[in-house]
């Protein structure tokens, strides 16, 4: 019998913050199944993997009509891997896509005993019936935080950010393929406790908020919205159907690491009018530092996809069909000098110097409470460097608010 991992709490590091018991929904409280959702979500890194070599019984499950024997007390995902199915954290032909591994995005969801559930976050049980094809049923995803917003995101035009009142309504999707130690929204990113929504349900709620607050812009952020492609496309199509007027703007904020050209084309066809593309870095080493992706091959795929996506949007859709904003995170812990910031600016400027670029002041958050939030003076230096690189529309986020183009 193979050895497995289980996750245990180191009480010397635990601060009783409650994340692992309220934000994370443990799928098997009686015995750890090694899903690692609590491990990934713990801000204090107080949960650690250890070898679980306790004997376990063998159970029978049925996958796509065929019977298999697998060990008990593991996830459906692990069971399928043991019988020969492949999973990946970047979309690949012949594998199931499982990017978040925390049960929020439902990209790896399957029909399990007649119910759509994420395979990464569901324990196997005796006699379980699993159907890997889900095309005939509506997709699901955890989406929360429906609210009005006075500033918007990276893909919100800078001239609207100065209005001083609500300019858009937004919702936030759980699950992310990155592991940023400074995750600015980890309460959403690692949420597996809420009831998932269909695209139609989420679009209906967000459309209601638009009417309530009298705005034209509707946005989705995260987490990372693009993880569950089918869900996101259907969400934007339903938003467009419910908001057919020409004033309606459909806004996607994304880390851009999964936006292949065909995905971008499908999003624009579905109704997306504004894209906020978060480019974490230019150098692979910096990208890994910011995103926490330790697998160099995977990190390179993400980084290359993000830069290619921005170039594709500029060449094919910007500015006539899509408003594009680009986000660049900044903290001296990631950029000890501003040389790479300058090179990022130069590369964007060669695409189009008028693209809106927002430098984001990354604050102490999640697992990097040791860093300091950049001062206004630091962010103004970043702004100057990006403008020296040739960019004409640079905004910097500071604790005193946004500072726009000179």
C-alpha cells in the first residue's frame, strides 16, 4: 500500500485566526484525506504535511461505468490519479485541469453520485459513482462579495476613478492557480465553505446590483476568474443577455496566466469590454518570488502566457473593442531596484505607450506580514520610472488613494 500525506496543525504557530475552520470547509473532519486546502490557506503556515502510513482499507468506486479498487480516505482526484487519469495545473490535452486545489473554482468538478463536486476536495467512499464528463449540466463556482465599488480595478479607466462615488459593481471568484505569499484577497481565494453558484445565478445577482446602484460597469475579480473557463464564458454571456444596453460594460480582472488567444477571442465574443491584466513580473525569478510558484516549468508557462495575452489583446482588440489596463505589483521586497520595473514599462510601451498601467502598492498581507507597504514617495518614483520608460498613462495606488497621469 502506498504512503499518503496528512496535514496537522503546529499549535506553536497557530494564532486561532479561524481561517481553517470558517473560510476552508474541511471535506473530511473525521480523518484527513490530504486535500491540503487548509495547508494552502493558513496565513501563519501553521499546518504541515506529514507521512500518513496508517493502514487503510480498499474500497470500490465506479468511474465512467468501470469498477476500480482504490484506498479509502483520499480525494477523488488522488483516486483517479492512482487508476491512471492525469491532472495538471496548466490546461493540457489529455488531462483534467485542477488549478486551485482548494475546492473553490470547480474546474476539476465531476458528477459524483449525481452531484457536481470538485474532485480535488471530495473524499472517495465505497460504491461512489463518478462521471468525468459534465458538459450536460450547468457549471458551478464559488462566487462571493457582490458589492458596489468606488474605484474599480486595473481594467477601470483612470478618469472614472476620480469620480468619488460608486462607479461599478463587482463580484469575486474563489480559487487561484497562483500561491502569492502577499495574496491581497486570501479570504476569497481560499474559500471553499460557500455554496457554489451557476453562471446564471451570479449574473442575475450582479445585474441586480447594477440596477440598485445605477452604474454601467460590472466586474468579476478573485481569486482568479479564468480558472473555470466554461463557467466564466457562460457568466459573461448571461450578463450580456441581461444587460443589452450599449452603456453596459463587462469587466474582467485577471492574472492573465491562462489567457490563450482562443480563450481571449471567446471572452470578447461573450461580451467582455474591459480587461485588467495583472502582470506580476518580467523575469522568471521575480515572478516565482511574487506568485509563490516553485515549479519553474509551470511558472514559465504562466509568465509567458500572461505576456503573450497582453500582446494579443493589443494587436487584435485594443483600443476599439476592449479597454485594457495593466497592473504591476510593487514592493521593494520583490524589486530591490527599479531596473525591472523600467524594463516592464519599456516592453509595454513597445506595444502601445498609451495603455493604462496601474502600479499596485503591495501591502503586508497573508504570509508576508514582514514587509512594509510602500510609501507615497516610493510609488511616485515607480510612476516616474514607468513614464521614463515611455508610458503615457500611469496610475499608482497608494494608501492615500490613486495618483493618476501627470
